C-alpha cells in the first residue's frame, strides 16, 4: 500500500493545529516582538471577565458538574420561559459573515426559518455563508483588504495569521459593554460560563468578541457500539484490548479506525491516544514554565499505538486522503466502526444520518493513568465592526437573543425553528419535520452568531443521551485542560506553519514506518530549535499576565 500523503493529510493525521503544539490559541497573531507587542496581554491592564449570572433553567434528569459533565435531559421542558423581554433590533440591515459546513441556505424569501429569526430579532439579517474549505482564504482576503467590514464576523478556531492584530485594529472593543457587571445588561451573555470567555482570550488586555461556547470534552472516539458488542468488546478497555478490538473489527471488514482531521482544525486522532496514555494536553506548567507534551514518554507511546494500528491494517485505507465529510459518512453508514471527531458531533443531525443502523457511543480512554484532553470550551467567537455605542449594544442584543439557554422560547426558535412548520411536540418531546431538514441553524448558521450553553438533550434518542452522560461521568473528572488556551505567542504566529510541518512530517514518518520510533527525539529537537522553545517562553509570560 502506498502511504505517501500530502500536507493536508499530514495535518489530518496529526491534528497539529488544535494540539496547541504550534497553535496555542485560535486567537493567533504576530506581535511586535517576542512578547506579542500590542496584542499581548503581558504588562496590560486586563478587562475583567464578564460576571457570571447563571440561568436557573429546568430541572435536569441528571445533573452536570464542575468537571464539565453536562446536565442530562430525557424530556423536553413542558413550559418554556422568555429570556428576552425588550426589543432586540432597530429594523436595520445587519450584515454577518459566518462559516458553514453544509449546503447553502435557501434564500430568505423562501426560508421560513430565516424569516422567523428576522422577525424575532427585528432586523434584516444579511448572512454571508462561507463554506468550510473556502473559509481560510476568505478570511485572509477580508483581513488584507481595506473594504468596509460586515457588522459581525465569526472567527473559528482555525489559526489565522495576524487575526488578533486585525481584530484589535478594526473590530470593536467590547470591554465596556460586557466586562465585569456590565454584561448584566445582556442576561444570556451573562449566563455564558467563564471558561468560554477565558477560552476565547483577551487581546491586548481587552475583550473583543463574544464566545461560541462548547462542552468541555475535546476530541473524542466515536464508536459503533452495536459492532463493539457483537465482537465482545468492553466499554472499559486496556491498551492491549483496544488494539485487539481494532483488529477484530477489521477482520469482518468493519474497519476499526477511520482517521481524519475533524471539522475546522479540530483535534486529530493522535490526541485521543495521547490523552489515553496520560500525556499532558499540549503543554504542562511547572513553576510558571511551559513544557511541550511532544517530549513526554506518553506522547511517544501514543505514536507507538498508532504505528501498531497501521502495521495491523486496522485503519481504513483511504482515511488519510478522504475528506472529513466522507469519513463521517463511512462511520454513519457502518463502513468504519470508529472515528475521531469533535464532541459537537454528538447531535441530532448525526443520529439522523446514522438512522438507526447502530447504537452510537463514545470510546473511553484505554490507559491506566489517562488524562483525556479537554476542549478550549469554545468553537470560535463573534466580533463587531466599530460603530457608535447604540449600534454595538444592538448587535450585542442579537448575540444575546441567539445565546438563550435551553428551556427558553428563544432557544427553541433558534435551534428548532417554528412550531408546526419545522417541528412538532408530543410526549417524547421535539419531533422535527421534513422542512427542518431544509431550514435550520446549520444551513443558516445562526448558531455561529450566538449559542446558549450546551446541554445533553437528544430528542428521540434517550438511550444515546444516557450513554454519553455515563461516558462524561467516567471521563471528565480526570480530564486536563490545555494551559495555553486563550494565550498567544508572536513566534507561533510567524513560524506556526513551519513548526506544524515538522511535527506532522515526524508523526507520519514514524506512524507509517518510514522512520523508527527513536527518530521522534530528533523531531522534537528540530521543533525546539525552529521556535518551539521560544513559543514556550512567550506562553509563560502570557500565562503570568493572566493570573
């Protein structure tokens, strides 16, 4: 088999960008010097994080906790409350640029969901939807131009060079509107967990965006539990049992592993293995110093596991060259028995695509001293074009409305559309209609303008919801955060591509047997010399400034 792979495939394998090894934050920027200059937080007066005012919400069937376990809802609330009492918009046009992972939305004149959202917000949303493959180039062009900006721009966790400088120079400083107690003017934004704001990070000590919150689990192993059960594979497994399971599932042509880079720079397969074997989440800190996970024995062990999977033929042959969408389809139709994907794919759309072919579950870490890697707690953030305070407040009210929590009327409209058209309700809760499949907040990504804190509710699939909740309780208490989350490094911004290339090439060469495992130490040394150690020093300064 020819295992040559291109640059994109290298990053699919390594998940380098989201490892934080060369991209400690999705708010990357090139500063004026090693400290990060104007966008660095070191030596700056820091705007206070928004005061948290939690929404009480409906009583869950099983509670969440501080480790990140989500509250579980097996039934939809019988009575919803309003979270927005005052008018939102002023009747004006509001231009928005967002990313999309699906087909283009139907035009507003033919789109009942879009019309209903416009009516609720009291504005005319003019949404520019950029397909995922084109997003990086679109954003680079936008940032390099002197053209007038959209009113709102969604930044994802894709590492964009000079993004923080651009945001600082051309987007509104929101500190006075949402910093500290000021956020109480926008109750749904005040309900966002502090970890989401911290995951977004400050720029030059200021708050420049509204975070799009995500659950704390990071990259996860999605598994076909029906196939696992048929093969006698337990939920809790050792390293050896995991490798045996991959071989067993490959034997009946349900390929054990489908490697791929998850949506928008999400964590790659290496992170599941590194976390299973106890490696730090990208970096570790000791006495204020940052040390890379690349140099740990646990990370080397993860490479050995991946190498064994390749040697045994347990990975899907085309998984490195197939697109993320194709690999997800292979999992949904049962061609592969497991894939590495972002936790956000635990969703009703995923279950709809599986369509009852098998029971969905998540694979637990397999090492005795596992340190599952947490996510950044955000998928991205929304910035606003500089404008007068009244206009900024109106744009913030739009984000506030769309960030309404589960159990509110606003959440129902934003997530399910119009009752009787996009969904109905019965004793089992929400039942989506065929129209929902054509009009929703994925095709018209209003969820990338504002989103409420995620809860675990999967209408029509209570058993999956319970299984995922059990997985969270077993996994998250021992999970670890990336200490570089929300920080920035000028060296990473200027040399990130080079550092990523070094890591990606090394992982691929060792995993596919072109170099022996002992060569990894040379890879780490090269990475250090090329700028990795400088990144660590800059992160330490940023970390100290944020304490």
